[in-house]
C-alpha cells in the first residue's frame, strides 16, 4: 500500500463569501510542485474542506480529520508539514525544506 497524503482542495469557503486556503496544505502543494516524482510513490487525495471528511474518517476515524496528514502503514500519521516534506524527500529524493 502506498502512503496516503490527504490535503484540502483550495480555495474553499467557510461560513461567508470569503475564500480561504490552508497554509499547511499550501506548503505541501508547493513541495509537490517542485518534487513531481513524489506523486509516483504516494497516493495524494485532495479532499473538501467541509466536515465530516468521509475519506479521512474511513482511514483514521472521526476524531482525526486534521489536514494535511500523511498516512503510512504501521506508522503514526504525520500532520506537521515540515515533517511530511522531510520524510518524503528522505524516502523518495528531491528538494527538502530549507532550515
């Protein structure tokens, strides 16, 4: 099973006419943009902002709907975008976050 990376579809609305983006998910999208080969190794799922987030619930349970999240078999899910991009760069190569 490939690792699954859940990120929000952006932009989205929430309770008003304003549109928003998730800063953590945007960072992940930027890293995917400069490292397109990562998508050969992971299952990227762009999901709607509105809860409940059915796809996430099916994998992690109702109490774990935070994004971004990287789900790797037999490991604790990762939610920190820097840790996620560090992991992906170490595992699959490519550019990593600058310290």
